[in-house]
C-alpha cells in the first residue's frame, strides 16, 4: 500500500515536494490490525484508496508521474543492465545548482505488516545515494536498515547497515555488489535478488504493484497473464463500458489462425499486440452488430484497456497512478471507476488509485476525500509546489 511519494530536483520539482494519502506513519498497529481482516475498518485507512493531484496545465503533474515511472525503471531487474542515467537524470533547469545536485525520489509504503521508506538519489553519472528505513509509531525516529552513499573522490561506496537485522543474504549481496554492481544497479535490488526479505518486499512492491498509466502507456502496453474467464470480471468491465457507450452489449474474443486469443491480466507491463476483440452493439428490433476493435474510437479502446488495469489492480492489490486520462472520460464513467476502488467487497485487497487532473470538478466529487486532495502550483521561480487542498483553501493559494 502506497503511503507517500516525495520528489526533488526532477524536471519542474526543485525542493522536495510530497504527495501522500493523508495517512500518518504512526499507524502501524492499525495497519497490522487491518491486514488481519478482510475489510478495513480503522479510520486512518478507510479513505486512503483514492488520492487526487490537481493542477492547471504546466504545473508538474506529468513530471510527478514520470518520477514514479523512473524509480520503477531503476529498480526493475529487466532494465538494470541497460540503464542510461543520462536519460533518467532530468534536473530542475531554472537553478544554478540543479545540474550538479542529484535527483531524489522517496517512496513510503506499507507491505507485509511493516512501513518502509526507500530513498534513491542519482545523477547523470549513476547512483549517488540510497537508503531503506523502517518506520514505527514515532515517524521522526525510523530504524535505518541501510544507507549507501558514493564517495565521488574515491568512486567507492560508503555503506552503513543494520547487518544483524538484514541477515546473511544482505552481507552476501553487499560483498557481490561492491565487486559487480558499481553505480548502475541499486544495492536494494542486489540484496532482493539474494533473498534479503525487507529489500525483496520493497523492490517487489514497487516494480510489480505500483503501475503508472498514461495515454502513451495504454497505447504501448497492456496486461497479460491469466485469461479473463471469471464472469464477474466480464460483468464489471461490461458495466464500465456501458457508461461510455450504452449500446454495447458484450465483447467477444476473435479467433486468429485457429487460436483463441484471450484478453488477459498481469502484474507486469508487456508490449501489446493489437486487441483481438470485437464489440457487439444492440440495434432496432433486437438485432445486434459486431465491430472489430480497429473500427472503434480511441476513447473506447483506451477505456477498455484502462478497465483491465482497474480490474487487475483489484485482483493484485496494486496502486494505479493515472496521469490526466480521467479528464477525457464522461463523469458517469469516472464515478463508476471510483466506486469500484471504494467498494470494500470488490476491493478487499486494498487497491489504490492516485490520479492527476486539471478538472476542478473532481475536487468536489462525492467519492473524493479532501484530506487526500493535493494541489500543484507553479510559483514565480518556475518550480512546482504541492499543497493539501485544505491548506490551499485556508491560505487562498
């Protein structure tokens, strides 16, 4: 479960700005109690499923989503051997020190009954510093699990770690990483690969449970793993599509070269083949007509893909970060999406939705808790600053 994301010196972000779900880190006991029950009943967790980031065009919303995508890429074992930090390092331009200071991205999350804060900083040359902390009832005094900082003069890492807490797997990872990891692969990933439990929990959650969705990613990627055979999944997705086009009756799989191509879900994003489906629409006198997806509008296709992402999140307790896509959908469709996330019977795995928008009407939507509403604003120094909605209203920001 995502608790917060902080970004500094990345694109329009200069000083550190934080987006969170309005949860105090001092609720570990309540988090643990919630994990023992099918439904979450503790108040601090009851409204943490949807977080809205509102801002006018050009205030840094897409830059924030890009920061989350970047840390996923840097931790993804499938990309680490070909990492080019020059492309990931996009510092704040309108500052004298932006080009020499590292980019810093921090994620606080709850996984397997513990709250962790993972911080990663890097420059164009590679990794600069990373740390992993475990937070308890007093968030200002976390337990440091490890911190690694590169000494630029000697080009050697300086490591401080609770080796007793992390165990033999971390010791082995530390030894191998010093020999082969250099500045391209985070120590967290190396330790996770060798079975260090806290490191594996954090890396696995960030790379598989934190999903960034944009119009581009929907065009380039889709979810694939297990066939969508459950009638409940089909019913939910069909209900969502009907809010967009009331005449859609069903969608069918198309057999291609004798093979029945399935609509599938997955934890991970993969390159997408064309959607091999067709939609059936009702006509007069009870007739229906089938149209292939190639004849559908971009909005219909995008909503179908987005719907599969939502259902996937409900199945696997994922956190979806959706960048401005909801602005393109009708209000009824967006409301249906919100209610899917907020439904405790469907969402007993605690999936979350964090979305960016320039539509101010979402700020007063009945499904949005003001405590989970963040405002992005560009200040005169041309950097992004983040405020809680309540703070912005009280100070007339």
